[in-house]
C-alpha cells in the first residue's frame, strides 16, 4: 500500500499537469476553429519561405542559411508538402503547433 503523502503528491502532480494542459487545449480549439475557413496568407514573408521550401532539396546546405528566412521553417513546410498538404494548410498547422510549444515554454518559465 502506498503512503498517503505519496498519493497526495501524485494527485497534486496530476492536477498540475491537467491545469497546465487546459490553456494549451483552449488555444488549440480556438485557433483550429479560427483558421478552419481561412485560406489567405497574412504574412508576406510566407511566400519567400514557400519558395525556399520548394527548392530545399536542390540547394546545397550552405545555401539554406539565410538571415531573413530560418532554415527550420522551410524544412517543416517541405515535410508538409511531402505529406500531401497544400502550403497554406501546412503553414497553418506549423503555426498552431509552434504556438502550443510557446505556451508550454511560457508555462515552464512561470
């Protein structure tokens, strides 16, 4: 049988995890509902990232390093294209996932 203080500590830990997950789940629900019918690009730099994603396999690795467009975003867009998503939906999914990770980071800092 477990000690009652160990059970209480475990319950507190699970409660903390649930409370931490609620804002992230709320963010995901709101953003998914908001972009469900949105098919426009609101960031002009997105077109540069799309062009880099289309040629990422044909460029040498040194050509991918750029001060304006980060390498990782183009690579993740390329992965979305490889999965059969269109560029806009891949970008929206990527933005939502990055927003959720940002919320996790803020929670861990608090």
